C-alpha cells in the first residue's frame, strides 16, 4: 500500500482482517491474545489519537476574540483582564456544552448558561468574585468546552481529534503569576502545535525571555512541532492604510505596509533568539473583523463597521473582488489552510505511516512464525 493512499478506514480494515485471522487460526491461546492486544491498541490509537494545539498570549492581546473568530461565534467570554487560573480545553463535537472541574466535582453547563461560564472562567482573585456567595466559582482546575469545529479539520470521517488548549498566559502579575507560568509552560511542552498571539500595538512588549526559551527548546525537541506567530488586531493599522487626502495610487502603495513591518519585527526577534526562521510561520490577523464577518448574530453596529471596511476596499481596489481582498486581509482563511495542510501532510501522515508500519511488522512476524512452523513440519516428515 502506498503512503499517499493510507486512510483511517483502510488501516482499520487491515486491523480487522488480522484480528479475524488470529481468532480463526489459533496457534496458541497466549500468542493469539498478545497479537490481538497489539492490534486493539493500534486501533484505539487510530481513532483516538489527540492532536493538541496550545494557545498562548499576554493580557489584552485578543486571545479569546481570536478563538471566537476561529469558531465563527462567541464560545469563550472576553475580558480585558486575565481570566482563568487554569487551562481551557476545546473539543470538536456536535453537542455544545461546558464541563467545569473543581474540588473533585464535575459541573456540566449548557451553552445558554454563558454568564455562569464567565464566572467560572474568572481568576479567583478577581473583583467580581469577592464575597462568600461567589465561592462556588473558585478553585477551578480545568474547563472543557465542546463545540463543533467549522474550519479546522472538519471532514468528519478521516480527521485527527484536534483539541485547542487555551492557557492563562505567562505575563500575569500578582499571586497567580507562578501558577499561570507553570500551566502555560506545561501546555507548551505537551502540545503538538502552538499559537502565540501578539498584540499589533505592543509587539515589543509581548514575550518574556522565559517564553522565548521555552518555545525554542520545544522546537529543538521535535521536528514535528509547529509554531504560528499570530499578529492580532492588525485592523489598528487601517487608518494608516487609508490616509485622508491621499490619492488612490499612494493609498494602494500604503496598503498593508504597517502590517508587513510588524511581520519583519517578529522575524528579526526570531533570529535574535536563534530560532530557525522556517520553524515558525507568521500570520497577521484581525480577529475582531473576522468574527464580524463570520458572526451569525449581527447587530446594526456590527453591520455598519464591516460594511464601512468593505466600502473602503471597493474604493481603493475598484477593479478587484473586494470580498476576496477583505478575506485575504483578515488572514484567517490563509491561516486555517496552512493549519489543515500541516495536520494532514505531516501529523496525520506520520500517525498513519507509523500505524501501518506496526501492522506490517505484525504481518512479518506472523509470516516468520508460519515459516518456522512449516520448516518444523517438513523436518518431522523427513525423520518419519
């Protein structure tokens, strides 16, 4: 079987065929159980392998808005201050719900209970949780969110189990600082892919040296580890892209100029920290506008904001498709395409190749065993 033909279904069929063989042709109960156990483990890995994507950002970088834009709706509460004291895990599923873990207790909430979810997501030391009546929202150790993925690995039949892990962030202050750093660095060491979100307006103040070192060490540990640097809030540069009183030619020349400068700033920072440039991809994105563009629950203000940008683009590029330029500017479609291609061409391929190799090893071992049995039988015949 050629590597490019491998699918989860085809490998499952091979496993099922071998399990049937070992059950029908029994050359020893213990041996049969050992081989079937190996096949069951491979089958479990085939369908339950998790691909973890960590998300790291400093306060006010727009991390929650980015995640919401990725899903096309508000699945996370957004705050200007640091929120959770724990990591939040987002799983792809048709059933929308949240599960809160605290004090050996598991609390299940429905999507409509957003205000409750918001309170559980707050730091224990936040002003909103002062007073004994709010003690029930404290000591949260983990939050699980279940929501269908629309844009990341969504073929529904041959995908890995992608999990997004939202971290508290490394630059919080106060009594939670060390705890948040430990959670963030632990997630970085555990995930297969990492999103690091930067604030366009504060690029120079985004990452601590500790975080740079942690990213570098994780990259050096695994060639399959993928990192995306995401420059969020690039819409802050729109006033530079549309300078008042300038002619159309100059405006076209200025288009995306500040955003490119931001990319260059990060490229220089990557080189400064002696990380190979090809190990990190940089994408400028506008989470706020992308969420508006994908949002189902528009209000009049949202429509006006998005329409104003579309009209500006039409005015600057009258001979081009304004919707295509808008989507290209927002950055999410390019980012999602890159993510899906990497997961399919690297992560899933490596998983399937690895399982196929182990299946082939089991087949080779069985052929060797049968050959030995044959040699023994033929030797016995000659002696008789």
